[in-house]
């Protein structure tokens, strides 16, 4: 079996565990007044687990290849791929998670988007900054103002 199918099989198992948790364990502790709601806290995880398992099954069964033969990942030549970019992006994700509280949502998210674009090879600085500012501001506005979930937009030292 090709490497992409093995990875999809592992992801299928992880999504199965995640789906089991979403379907059978998350709703057990809901208070009675929330059990009458049409949308529960587990609704998004349930939908996400179904979609992810479907996508993983498509790869495991080889349905995405169709008529055209797509080049398979050769695990013997794994060092010839862009592993540096992938590892830098993983390190950037960890740094984003660690810096989210100290420097605030806006700074951490904009920095993540800009640095992620640089790692992936984008060199149009003005475009990166504008897209990062719009995306960061839009997500912060939706979560904070529309959904009413507080996210600290600024660093801790500037919040007072």
C-alpha cells in the first residue's frame, strides 16, 4: 500500500476515535436545558468526524485517482520532498499556540499568516500583510462580536 493510503488509514482511525467521542461521550454531561437545543456543543465535532472519515476513506479506497495515474509518494525518497517547509510550518503552529495569550490574538494570528506565507514562498509583502490583516480582523470580529466569545486581541501588557 502507498504511503498516502497508510497515512489516510491512520487518520481514519483517529477520526473514528474522535467521532466516537463526539457521538457517545460529549453529550452525556449536558444539562437538561441544553438537551432541547437543536444544536449541541458536539454538533460541529460530529459533522467534522463524518467529513474527515469520508475523505480518508476516499483515499484509502483509491477513489481519488480516477483514470489518470497520479505519482505516488515514494517513502524511500522522503528526504527529497520539502520536509523543511513542513517542519517549519509545524514549528510555527506550536509557536502560534504558545504566543496566543502573551501577544494576543491579532498579533499572533497576523504573524502566523505572514510567516506561514513566507515559509511557503510568497514574496509579495504588501499582499501578505493586507490578507493577514483582513483575515485576522474578520475572524476576531466574528468570534468576539458575533459569537460573543471573548478573545484577547492585544498583548497582556496593553490590556491594563
